[in-house]
């Protein structure tokens, strides 16, 4: 059963909704330990002083801020504590804004807000009011001694809270050294739009599994069972397509063929229960596009009419 990582109250105006905070995302990254190849023993890291080359006990490790190369200002926990934000145990809503105004670059981690039983009515009232107004809430609260900016929004029958990056933490596009904007031809723009439309699909996140994680776990299980693992064959690199127009044309043709194949499969399955066709294999589309582009480059140029 999930455990709450924070409890307090969600406040808007004079209304208080007692809530608990639960993680909404479970990271499933494959994690490895460092071990000795000779005997499989765990490798433990130790803290060493770079000046004296000696191991330092944890009680003598302090925080230092580098103000210049090799020069640190040491800060004690007591000095930091006096600047900690006051833990009020409240999520204070400041403004309601349109969700489309928030660029996804501002989002960090997402949690669920679960109300106490006695606050179910106020909780549902806030969800309904936000949906009718078409707004989401910007709020602040203290999480682990740090004040966090967050966005509170309805998800189905619950409220989700997403912590957000601050404005000065987002790297502006103006700081990038982008090349001068090139203007594509009308034909290239039209084909690019057609390609986007041909690959358009509803958002179904379960259709995008973490293939790398699945393959690594399969490798681990096979080695644990004592299987001999043969080296994977080298993946064929697609040929470089010089002409943007050729690449767009070939990609569009491959996407259309893929769409016809999918329509044929769906037609064969009419009248019987069947699952949605899998998402187009983008790697296959790229391979077909590269092959079509190579064929297009090999074709002799058309002779001009007299």
C-alpha cells in the first residue's frame, strides 16, 4: 500500500481541505550495484580528503560553497536552519490560470492529493469548480525544508500536484546558438505537414514501453539462469539522405504504406474482438524511407522535352 510522504491542508480563500501527498510516478529504472569482478563482493565508497589523502569520518564532513577555485566557505546546519522556510503544513493556492499557459518545461515531479474522509465534499467542490472554470491552480508549500512552487490540477476524480521549476531555473531559448532560420520550400512544407498528419495518433502511453529496460531485464534473467548470451548483431545504419525533399517524399510513402497495412489488418478483424493495431514502427519507416531515397537518387534524370 502506498505511503503518504506529506500531510497538511490545501487552502483556497478561507476553505481548508485536509490532504495527504502520495507519489504519482514510480520510476522503473534498472539499477546496478558496483561489485568486485573476482568474487562478487559489494564495492563501498569511502570519503577521502583531497589534500591529506586520508579517510574522513562522517562527523567531520561539512558543507562548503566554492567561492573561487579551491576556496570554500563552510556553512553549518544551524546557519542553514535559520533560513529554512516555515513549515506551515499548508498548500496555499495563489492564482488560477489556464493550463495551456504553462509550458511543460516548468514541470518537475507529480504527486496525488488525497483528502481525509471529512473533507471529501470540499475536495470534490474544488475539482468541479476548476473544471467548470477551465483553470488550474498555482500554489506553494514546504516540502523537505524547501518551498516548492506547484501546479494543482484535476485528473479524473483526483487532484494532482506537480512541483515546478522556477522561472530563473529555465534556460531561455535566446541563450542557444541556433543557426539562422531557414525557409523551406512550399513543396517541402506541404510534405512535412502531410507526414505529421500521417503519423498522427491518439495519446496512448501504454503503446510506448521502455524497450531498453525490458531488454536489459531479459538479459539479467537469462544470465541468472546460466544462459550463454551471443553478441547482438550490428544494427544497419540508414543511408544518409542528402535531399530534404527526397527524405520527406520517401518518409511519406513509407508512412502511407504502413497506414494501408494497418487498415488491411483492421478490415480482416471486423466482426471479431481485436486489439488496436500497434503503433507504427518508426524504425521500419526510417529504413524504408532511406531505401526509397537511395532508389530515387539512382534513377536517371528525366530528359527535357524538346
